[in-house]
C-alpha cells in the first residue's frame, strides 16, 4: 500500500493535504479493518501477514546498516578526503587562512 501516485504539486501544503487524506483513507478502509478482523483465536492473521510482508519489503531499505553507510558516505568520507589532502600539504591552506595569508 502506497500513499500517492508519485505526483508532485507546486504547493507543498496542498500536497500534504492530498496525501494526508489518502493516508487516513487507507488506514480507515484497509489497515485498521485488518487489525480488528480476528480469527477464532482472537488473532488478526491478515494484519500480521500484511506487517510481515511490509517488513520483508522495506527491511533492506530501512535498516541501521544502510543508514550508517549513507551517513558515512555523505558526511564523514568527504571530510576524511579533505583532511588527507590538507595533511599531504602540511596544512598549508589552514595555516594561511589562520594567519591571514
């Protein structure tokens, strides 16, 4: 179940309104009824199946390993490269900046 059809609006507030209505509609018509539909053991089997399928589908995308790799690639790695470059040049750029040269 996805919210929206991939369309993008120029007004972000309008887009939020459209997508929030779709979200609540999906919750009300599809997800919440599955949760309250129980078998003779009072277990929401269809809801559990839906949750397990979601975890299988989204687990590879939303996990700490991927987040740490992405964080390192975006924020740490560029600074390590810059630090190494500065060290190779014996911090000349930094000293020149510090002493106003």
